[in-house]
């Protein structure tokens, strides 16, 4: 985002603030903002406290409960959820999905209602670190899939499946930061699509782990599976590099790795589904990276 500098008076230079940022922070003429100089950069901030963004939900029955009733307000930046319910079986479901929302905690509860608030402050600055952490977890899931299949380590394969929840927690939070802090449409769209890709990859890795845990996996299946997952793991490593250091060369290298992985035949359709879906997601992510270069 760029702004043209204009001259005001004899010695003062002025640049306007982005209107979207002004509206998001509820600023008006006469308000005060602070700034910090960092070399050639200036960081602007406002200490003005905004009223909590609140959503109110009424759930009649546990059958009416859906995880997105918790996840969607969280991802879109709501600070407070006030949930009323008629069925006590709703509460365990709320707790289960609340575990996937970093910083969202129950602050009040009665027999038929619960209040959930964002209690973690300042974590938004950890966006880049948490996004990279999501990628590292997925890489670890793919690598441990190979080790678990080679050694028939069922506890390790089960652990791979459980790590999907950690990725969900991190990506939900990253989506929240995008919707509340990142005002550049091109950048926010790019990051949203990348995060959605990471969520799908974690789902696919967990599905492969569940498939690999089946007791009737033959030695032939094991050999074929290891080869295909090793290829997918190497491809994702290149995808990570293309995200962290985007360039025409890094994206091309990752794209070729994904294409090579797709050429490896997979006989079992129960494995082919999540594996090829994961490779297709990597291909989609690279298309986003490619657009980001422009």
C-alpha cells in the first residue's frame, strides 16, 4: 500500500492514513495515534480501546450444534460469544471445539448459558511464527507417517492423527489475525488461501495415518505407500521453501516435485484419495505463491 506525500504549508509534509485502518480502529478527527521509528520504517498504532465485538447464539438442541458456531465468530475476530442453550449436552461440544480456538476461554457459565471471551492479548504479533509452526507440524506429520509405517508403530501413527487438532488451532488463530489486522486485500486473500491449504493438508495427513493403522496392511502395500509418501514429503518441503523465499525458481522447483510425486502409482483407493488430494492442495498453494510474485 502506498500513499503520495503532499506539502502542507512551508515545511510540513503530509501523507494520509488508510481509510480501512481508520474505520477498523474507530478513529476520528482529534484522536491521538502513536508511532515508532525503525530505520526507514515508521510503525503507527492506536491505544484506543474498542468495544468488544460480541456475537449472541441460541442453540436449542445438541443436534443443532455445529463446530462452526464457535470457529466462525472466532476466525472473524469476535471478542465475546454469549451462547444460550436448552440442552445440557451442548456444553461438552462447546468445550471440545473451544479447545481449537487459541486464547478463547470461558469467563462465565450458568445452567443454560456460557460466555466466552478472547483473553489472550498481544498474540497477534506472533502471526508469522505460528504460520511457520503450522508448516513445520505438517512436515513432521508426513515424516512420521513414513517412520510409523516402516516400523508398524501404531502409537506414532495415532499421534500423527492427533496433531491435526494442533494445526487447526494455529490456522484458526492465523485466520483471526488476517481478519482483524491485515487490511491489504491482496495480501489477506493470499494468506487466507495458503492457510486453507494447510488445514486441508493436515486433514489429509491424518486420513493417511488412519489408513496406515489398518491391521491388514500388506508388505507390498507398505513398500508402495512409503515411496509415495516420501515423495509427497519432499514435495511439501519444497512448497515450504517456496512460501518462505518466493521466487520463480523456488516455485518451479516445488511444482516439479509435486508433479513427480503425482506420477507414482497408488493401488489402494483408500490411500490414493487423501494422498492425491494433498498433492493437489500443494499444487493449488503454489498457484497462490505464483500470483503473489506479481
